[in-house]
């Protein structure tokens, strides 16, 4: 039987240290959080006492892994110098917060080229990651590029784009991928049909390497295959369906990878989604 690390993105309302207990109440083995308000550039520093309490609460409630998702305002591919500088500074802050909290995975959307072109955008993303690594001096935080649906000028919707970013980095050891099921399906990777599922991860292995797949976002898709529509849906209610998630829940290769929900409705729906996912695991 496949043993999985399943969880969800939970709120830090009232203090970051409250997230582990919220996750455990929802039956999470792992969680994802924002380390601060994701829609604001400026925020107060993370207190050492709050960080220490977060680490204690994580152990107390048996949270095996936590990921941080960076701010949605950050664009590491921006052709605008002012926005790029601001984004890089905010990204460094995210890395430092992750280190203080004892969180090893920082998940982020690669960025959007906003008219500068694919190749220029990919180059700037790699340069931004290198700059952030040098400035933060944080060797313990692993940067996880999240694959995207490919709306507009958003980069990272193909495995080849993700590979190009990683292969251009000065430090290729401290980087990996967070695989989002909705984004992959919307980008044209068929994870629903068994043959399409196997093909998807064969290609991922060939282009990127399965050893670089460190985490997953589990979201069904409102959009059809290849629609480029970044719209999450409840597990089993979208175009991926329980068939697609059944493939994933029974794949021995991913048994130790943290998998978190980002489905609509948030914490009101997470417990039922997690129950459904666990029910898809075939008993040996």
C-alpha cells in the first residue's frame, strides 16, 4: 500500500504558529502556508518567539513537512527594473523567513515576461534566483519552481522551460519542482488517462528528472486539457476527476513527497477532499 503525505494550504491568521494545529484538525500530514500577507509588499518582521513556537507546534501536532508559498506580487521575470528589484528583495525576505521557521521548501511561480519574450524571461528568472541565493546566504532553503497553466505571458508551463531555468543556475542543488496537477492539465499534460499519466511523468523524468520533483499541489481543473485556464476545482469535480487522482495516489514513486490541496473553499472543504484522496489508495 502506498503511504502518502497529504495536506493542505492553511491560514496563519492569529499567528504563524497556529497553522500546524489547524492542519492537524483537518487531518493534514503536511501543510503549506504564506509566511506573511501575500498581497502586501511591506510586512513586519517575523518574531523569533513566533518562529520558535511554530517549530514546537509542528512537532507537537505531527506535521511532517511544511512548505511556504511566496507572495503573489513577486515577479522574478519582470522587465521593469523597479518591479524586479522589489520582487527580488521580497523573495530574499521569503527565504529568510523560511529559514527562521525551519521550513526547507519555498514554492513560487517562476514569473511572467510581460512582453519581453520567453527566452529573456527565463534568463531573468534564473538571474533573480541566483541573486536571491547570494544575498540571503541561505543554503538550507530549497527553491521549488511551480509549473504553471501558461495563461498570458506566465512562464513555467512546460517542463522544458522549468529545466532551462534550473540548468542556468549557479547552484543547481538547492532547487526543485512543485508539480501542480491543475496547472499541468491546463498546460496540456494529460494526467487523467493512465497512458497520459505515465507519459507525463516519463517526459518529466527525461526533461527534468524525477529526483527534482520535491512536492505537489493537488487541485482538480475547471479548464479542459490544454485550456491554459488556471482555475482550481474540488477533487473529483473537475476534468481530471477521481481517475486521474487515483493514478497519483497509487504511484509508489511519490510516497514520500508532500502533497497539498489548494482547492476552492479552503479549510471548509479540505477534510472532505483529503478523505476522498485517501479513499483512492488501493489496498494491497
